[in-house]
C-alpha cells in the first residue's frame, strides 16, 4: 500500500514491510501483552512482606 503523492496517510491502518496491515486491534493487542509483565510485578509487590515471613527471609532479599 503505497501513498499517492499529496495523499494523507490513513491514521487507522499502516502498512508494514511485508504488505499486511497493522490495524488498531493489533496495536492494542501488542500494547496489552507488553503491559502484562509490568502489571504482574506491581500486583505482587504488596505481598512481599508476607512472602518473606513465610519463607523466613527479609522482604528485601526477595526482589
């Protein structure tokens, strides 16, 4: 999908090198997948003191 001279590029679909379209759904999926690791880390942080107590170590040594 090559842009015509003087034509504005579409904001909702962008062509990638192999010619397939990169849609908003794909971008949202990739953003969601990349956010999972950050979210999982933030979810477990409040539990570190209890995890440390159950393992018999300091919470600081867990992370």
